């Protein structure tokens, strides 16, 4: 029979295990979990259980490329403008140019004259920005 102290420790351990079980189930069952969600869950676990920082932290040995993960998280936070040159390089394969008009609309608009279409096309080339595809998450 456990003592009162041992019983309290067992209850605390059970609560801790419940937190890890919840995190594990969320990460395994939800198809829409992003890398940002994973980082948030791991950071919350680290906050509550500092001893797991070595295994779940952003710089943990299991993380193949911490720089890539950090770049992905920056994008998911909407901080693309703050990416370093190295981070942009890591994500370049996921970047796609976007603009206000699709090529088919710009070229297929019969009501707009040639000059308007040409100006729109040039403007589109100048203001096109890089956005990262969903595969980055």
C-alpha cells in the first residue's frame, strides 16, 4: 500500500502522463497539424516539463535542420519579411510567385486593350512577391 506521499507523487505522475498522451494523440490524429502547431505543443510541454527540452526543443538532435524548421515557423507566423537570406534559400523550392491577376485572366480579357494588358503584365512582373506553398508546413 503506497504512503500518502507516494500516492500524491503517483497522482502527479498520472497528470503528467495525461498531458503527454494528449499531445501525442493530437500530433498523430489531426491531419491539419502544422509545424507551427507541433512547435507550440512541444514548447508548452517544455514549459511544464523542462527536463524534456533536450529531446523536444527546436535544437534537439532529432531535428534534421533547425534552420529549415525555424524558417517554416516564421512563414507560418506570417513573418516572411523577417526571413534571413539563409532561410529564404532553404525555402526557395517552396516559393511560388503570386499576383492579383492570373495569367489566363490577364491574357484572356478581350475587353481590355493590348496596352492595358501589357501594362498589367509589366506591373505584375514588378510587384510579384514570393509566397510559400502549403507543402512547407
